[in-house]
């Protein structure tokens, strides 16, 4: 049985990140939900004190659900770089400073890769991770994790997407996420088995359990 139905009322995306809100709204489009966001509601961002993607996703989802009474879906995501011991990981947004300057964040990663001698593709492996957390008015929480592997390129390529997308080349493809329109980046619709992006892979699991649609 589906955990969520459109007739239950609006779903709150627990985020102020315009890119995330846009992508999640787009993924929800086939399902007929009214989607609002923490940004739309003027909610404050909770302090993310967790040490995993799941913990931080739960903090955001629970805070938004408790503030509004609505079912809330959060996303905690980041890029994990092998040569940097998994950094920046859960701190991916913070590497851009208070202004979330991802051009600076990408430069920071590249400088650290150069310092580590990671100049060949096999030394520049990375994984994009997204964890969705659904917090329901009943108090239940559910988690959905998606990952995609790839290589970091320099200089960044493309002005589409957001965050580290221009630096991330997914395995088997010739375009970075920053060179893809969102539909190409997700590469998934209901009834299709293979999602591409980390967020779409997490959403595919979410839709199967929470929406009852595979």
C-alpha cells in the first residue's frame, strides 16, 4: 500500500536549495502531487549535526514535518572522492563556504586532487550520493539511498545542473551532469527500470515504496 497519495494533501520538500527543489518537483510531476517547499513556507534551516547522509536527511525532514504538519521529503546529498578519503561527503555544501559558492568548492577539490597527485582518471574516481528521507505525520520515517559512480574532470564542463555537476562525468558517458538537461540527467520515468543520477535512483526506490509505482 502506498505511503502517500495526492489526495492526502501537499508534500513539503524540506529544502531551500533551488536546484534540489526544482529536480524533486520535476520527478514528482507524473504523479499529480501538489509540492511545496521549506523555502516557500519560510522555514528556517535546521542545524545539520549528523555524521551520515541519513542522519542529516532525517533532521531536515523531521524539522519540516513538525513545523508544518505536512508529509516532508528531504534530500541530503554530496560527492565522495576516493583520493580524498571520501571527502567532502556530507560536508559537500560547506566546502562552498557560507555563500554555497560551488565554483570555489570545485576549485578546492581540484587543488586537493593536484596536491595528492591525482591527475589520471583512475585516480579521480568519485561517487555522488543522495539520501531521501520521508517523514510522515504519523512519526514514521523512511529512507531511500541512490548512488552513481564517475570521474572528476577539470576544468568543469557545462552550465546546467547545480553544485558539483559540471565536474562529474558519470561512468560510460561523455557528458558531465553539468552538460545535461535535467530529464537527461535523471534518465528515468515511471515504468522505466534504469535511472542515471543519484537523486533519480533514490527517487526510483522512493516511488516504488512510498507511491506504489515502479
